[in-house]
C-alpha cells in the first residue's frame, strides 16, 4: 500500500506575537504642546491692544476670553477623564489577545509535533508491512516448490504458513491505513482549523495595536484603514 503524506506551511505569526516580557524603560517624552485655540489669541489681542478700557466691547471681550478658557479647561478634563480608561482597556485587551495568540501558536506547535510522531510511527508500520509481504512471498514460493510426492502433512503445513503470512499482511495493511488516516486528519482538518483560529486572533491583535498606536492597517476583509490620531 502506497500513501502520500502532506504537510501544512507554518503560520506567519510563529514569531510575530510573543511574550513582551518586562516593559522597556520609557523614552524621553517630547514636550507636550497644548492645541492652539483659534480664538483666544485674537480676542486677547483685541482686549489688550485695541479696545477701549471699561467699554462695553472690552467687557464683552473679557467675558468671552474667560468663558473660552473655562470651556477649554472643561473640555481638557472631559477628554482626560474618558480617554484614559479607554486607552487602559485597549492596552489590556491587546495584551489579552496577544496571550491568546501565544496559546494558539503553542497548540499548533504541539499538533505539528504530534503529526511528526505519527509520521515516525507510519514509517515503522510500513517497515513491518514490507517485511510481512516479503514473508508472504517467500512462503508462497516454498509452497509452490513442494514436490508432488511430498507428504500430505507438508502441504497442510504450507497452507497453514500461507494463512498466517496473509493474516500478518492484512494486519500490517490495516495498521498503515489507520495511521495514515490519523495523519491526514491532523494535516487536513485539525491544523487548518487551528491556523484559521490563529489568523482571526492575529487580525484582532492588528486592529487593537492600530487603535493604540494610530497606525494604519489592512483589515481581514482587505480594506485599508488609514492612520489616525492614537487614543
């Protein structure tokens, strides 16, 4: 019996998602610049340089300046209140999905190791199969070489030997078939299923990483998502 054994290419994420370990020392942060308000500078310029002191326009301009500063502070506080926890959740989700990816990679690695062990078992079974077939052939030749004048007991013994040799061949054939079927189940069903699961996890990891970093990426549907300000 001749059998073909196939292998499945490895995941492109075998080394792409790994345990990050302890965090690296943070790089020196650039000075944080507040967004420039488009109205405070011209209002301030009017208030200090052009409007008559204590005039109605001056008082209105001063009130608008105060309201603008207060509104900006309120907006800043709201953004920090909402964005901080959202970013922490994104980072936690990102670490969780990377952990899932590492577990799935290990499942794939273990499955490949199992397939390799079954492959070695298949070679041993094929060796036993070949030896059984050689024995069958030799036994058949010995039976055919008996003289017509050989005693009945010799023919009976040759028939028994043939039956035993055929039984060994059938047994080894069945074992080779069972092992090959098991290998095919791993290669064509279990490994592709695990790889598909890893690909899905990797796509989720890419999207979360992009949300944290602001980088653009291509999603699972092939749609290019442009870069955007990070959360």
